[in-house]
């Protein structure tokens, strides 16, 4: 009955609890806790269709698709090889959540669908490139003549990639420089020895979007794994149109500088001219992110105010006009539809990084930013490049978050906290973080005592730091109205843009300086430190959860500061109702003046280390902070139809009613009983209880007498009282007292081989039986009736959960004699004897 977990139980437990036992900044929904992990909140492309292997032509001998007759294979202009942070085929991570049911459109905000194109041309999800047609005929009965896929039509260019995968690095998907990839492939082939005892497997997966069709084939040839990618897309300067095959619409392409002129970006165009970069953009192929005139003027005013740089020529630091222009230029052709969230490209200004981010919006569109500057008019094609209009300045990223915090004059206190908690090391150079950074003025709002604790790296400092960090890039442009995101602890953060254009975090902190761009993310300066519930000290968390009587007990023992100083601990906190138990009230009355005994009782409710619900195992024995005295943890299923789904936990037979309340580096679980350490084994409990006199005499000199003294196993003993024995036949009672062999057989039928607490017994359900094994190798059916009586076999439990050091004792109202073997049963339905 007591199984650890089945798939559903493990899934429910895993979702409800993430393992954050070490301090790494990471997305909580990632498998491992690293700050650079990404949470996939929404898909990058909603217009992708999965295509089976039968829908594509087989690869040729060289793993290349054959060139179709009548179709010229046109070379596509290749951009400068870049090294994105991860493979664009991996679904990118989302950053800002919007209301349920609201998601991005297939085209980014400001990215109109190609002229005269709609998704209806795909025929509502028919064969890719099928050309559409009526749903009734094409969808249900198939077209009379199969249409030619669009990607086999004219003006479709083909890209091919080949890579060798090392088994050890199969899960690490990256895109490398083509020259390096070729070199690495050669090295891999010489080092990798084929395993001719393994099988040869080929798997293909094809998908298509509005203007691209891609097939990825992975071949494992006797242990040598290679991946071949064939990608079809409209050749540069061509677009698809509705109802046609291939890409028939040809655009009129102008030189790049003329295209920038058409965007009416006069200030930026003037900067190109005054810096002498016109010839550069005439002679080469470049992608330029073009700031609007308004954006550049506002940037200039801001820089003058900060005494940083004057775009009109009075440069006060390294960011000259020349560097500013080159910071917006990338060699090659950067089509934004080929890039995903958190991808990195590199500018012509000393190879400074440009981060691409994609966000959903509330109007079913998609917003794209570069270094947090929103793109308003993308993919303006030119004969020698592409221009994207942005409503901001893409400030070059030249420093990491760590370096910016260390040098920023307003963040000296934050720097001290990160140093005292040794947290700088958790910010990885290849990550993508958002830091909501409290300024020194924000620290000054704290009381002196709290501020000093944070600066010293108090245990709560780590929890507070985590609350201010996300494992994805949140640009201010993505904050429109009310939006939400999550921090590395998995906690929701609410962000709001007010009517007067102020940015507010958690209705408490104002973002005073937004979008400080770093090579591994972005920093927003805030004017108030956020103290989450998870950063409260244990006593404050107990009060917050209305566990006031346990908190009063801690104060009565003079143990408040000691409990608050616990770090990385687990607390089982009894509910207020648990203190109403007469047995507990009597004990507390006896020891109320003895602080040492009160402290021992409190420490018996605590464990070293965080034990979260996802780490719990059945029948685990846990050592407490009370001189290593032990607690026993048990897991149960009380669901009749899902007996393998763990849905209940007990600690010393006290039901755990509240799980995983975080408190300053520790975790709190609420229990429905005060935990009292047992002091006797099962045999001693029976001998010392006057209602078990007859039972004690029957046990004497039997094998069971030794079993009930063992401390290396935990069992449940069903103990009939003297009154119960008096109700059985006198001859049977006499036999039990005199025949030790028969007494032993009957007694073993009262020993359950597992610890069964009353809280672990679920309701009885017709047709479904819950059986527990006994030491006599028989089984008892257990269940809770409608009147909440607990039945075990034919007996009713009259007294529950008398704890012993080696198990638990339940008082029952019947003697459970062994039964004659019956026909097998299945799920409560019995087979009749033949």
C-alpha cells in the first residue's frame, strides 16, 4: 500500500517543489538550478507545422536533397558567421507573461505578413505546401491532383548544414562558426571509433513556417551520430504570394543608405555622413538597426544630463559618434525571422554584443527588441543589407552585470551584499539575467539593524537577492499595462506601467533607471528593497501563517533568536488546534517553567537541512536537532482509484497539512499534532498499559515477544484490550494462553509489516480494496467508513497512533484470527470457488 510514487505522484510532487538547496541563480522550472537557465513560457513560432518523414523526399547519397528539374538553385547571400547563445531550433524562453489565452501572433509586432499572403494558403494544416484548396475536398478526401509544395517552386534557395554530434554533448545544442564546425567535424571523425555492434538509425523531422521549410535528419551510424539540416526559404529579395508555388514576388532593392533615407531617420543618416562611414555602408553588406530621430535626440539629452557623451561632437568618454553608429551595424544580412529570444549577434563596434529578445503582447502580436530598443519597422531589405527601424538607441553592451554593479556609484551596498554572500560567482558570463537592483538610497530606507544584517550577508540576504533576479531578460519596453514574470525562486513578480509612464515593481518599488544593458542581461535600478515572505525569519513566518501558539512556545522558552538564526533548516510547526490535545496541554503545564525542556521540545520539531515535499521518502527516519532524536516520515495514498498516487504525508503519525513554506533559507511544514518523542518500544508500551494485561500474558514466551522489541524495523501492532479478549470463546482464549505456537500465529496476524498511521487510511470504496500485509502472510482490508471509523480486517480501531520507538500501536475491538485461504481477488471482485 505504501509505495513511494508513481508517475503522476512524482509529477505532482516535482511541480510543487523545486530543489534550491544550493545558491545558484536559475530559472526554477529548469532541470538544474543554474542562473542561465531559460523558462519556455510561449513558443517562438505559432505558425510551425510538423511534417512527417513520408512528406519529404529522401536525402540523396550525400544527404542532400536533389535539385528539382526546372528549378535553379540560387545562392543566398550569407551573413557574417555568428555564434548565437543556443541553437535557434530550440524553442526560446519567454519573459513576460500576459493574461491566460493571450499569446503572440505568427508575425512580430510591426511585422506584417508578406503582401498578398495568408495562412489559408496552407489549406488549414494540410500537406505542407499543398497549395490550399477547399477544406471539404482537400481536407477530407484529398485533392484530385497533388499540388507541388511551395518550396519546390522558383526562387527558393536551399541551405545545408552538417554537424557531428558527440554522445556526451548530445544535449548541449549550439551553433558554431562554419569553419570551426568543419574542423571539429574532422577531429570528431578521427577520434570517434564506430561501434559495429550497435544499430544504424535515421530519424527525420520536418517543419515549416510562413517562408521557410526545414528538415533535420539525425543519423546514428554504428555509434557515430551526424545531423543534416536542409532548409528551404525564399531567396533574398523574393516573397511568397497567395496561391502560387515558390517565391514569385520580387522586391525592388535599393542601396542600404537609400533604404535608411526612406525610413526618415535623418539624425542617424547625418551621423553616418559626419563620421565618414558612408563608403563603409556603400561597399559592404551590413544590417543596420536605425534609431528614430526622436530616440537619438532623447538619448543625446540624457547623455548630456549624465555628463557622459554629446552626440554633436563633445565626447566625454569612449562612446564616440563613430562607435555609436557602428554599435548599430552588424556585418551581413540579419533577417529577424531567423532569430529567437535571447540570441546574441555582434556589432562592428569592437564586437560589442546585441541581444535579441521576443515578447508576447496583449493584442496577439509579438514584440522584438535589440538591446532593449523596440523594433518598429523590421526587415527593410536593401541590395547590400537590411535596415530595421528601432524606437530607441541600442546602447552597446561592453560590460557584464557583475562589472557594472562593481563600478556603479549608486549600487555600492548591493555590491557589498553580493560579495558577503559570495553571489557574484553565480552570475555566468553567458547567461541572460534581469537584476532589479536596489540603489543605496533603497538600502537607507531599511532600519539600521536590518540593513547591517543584509550587508553582513545574513541568511535572509540570499533569499532577498533571489527575489530581485530573473533568469531571463526583461526589457522595459515589454512592460505595457500590467504584466507578470517570475524570479529564480519561481515567485511571481508583478510589473506595471502607469498612466504617467512610471514603471512599478510589486506595487512597492519604482524603477528609477531602466535598461542598463550588460553582456549577460539587463539591470533596472529600483528605489525600494523588496522583502518577500520567503525572506522572513522563521518566527515572523510562523506569525504570518497564523501558527501563533507554536510561536508563543518559542518565546516562552526564550528561544526566539536561536530559531531565527537557524539556517538551512526544516521546521514542523503544529497548528494552533494541535495544542488543544489534553495530553499536550498536560505536558506543557508540567514543563512550562523549565526552559531547557521547552527548548528540547521545540528542537524536536526541527531538522538540519531543508526537507522539501519533493525530497520526502516513505518510512524515512530523520534525525532532529534535539540530540539526534528521530522522527519517522511516512507517505500514503488515500485515493481509491489511484492507489499509486501519493497524496498524504505524516511525521510521527501527525498529518502534514501545509507544505514548503519558505522562511529565510529554511522551510516550514504545518502538522496537525504536537510532536512528542516516544520513549518505549511496542512491547514495553503493552506491558505498561493495564488494559493490555491479557495480551501481555499471551505474548510472553512467543516469537512475537522478540519481534516487538526489535529497533531495526518498524511495524504496526493491532492490540486487542482485555475486554476484547473476554468476548471471545473461553476455549479459544485458553488455547491462546497455553499453546504458544497457536498464539504466535494469531499474534502475527496483528502485526502489519509497515507503519500505518490513522491519517494514512483513506475512505472505503465499493469495488476497490486497500490491502495491507501482515506478518502471518495474510492481508487485511483497511478503510475509513462513512462514520469515519477506521476498519482493519473485521476490527474497528478504537484508539489511534500510540507511538513507539519501533512503530505504532492501534487499539482494536476484535481479535483477528487467521483466515482460511480464499479464492484470489482482483480490485475487490472475488472469483467464486469452482
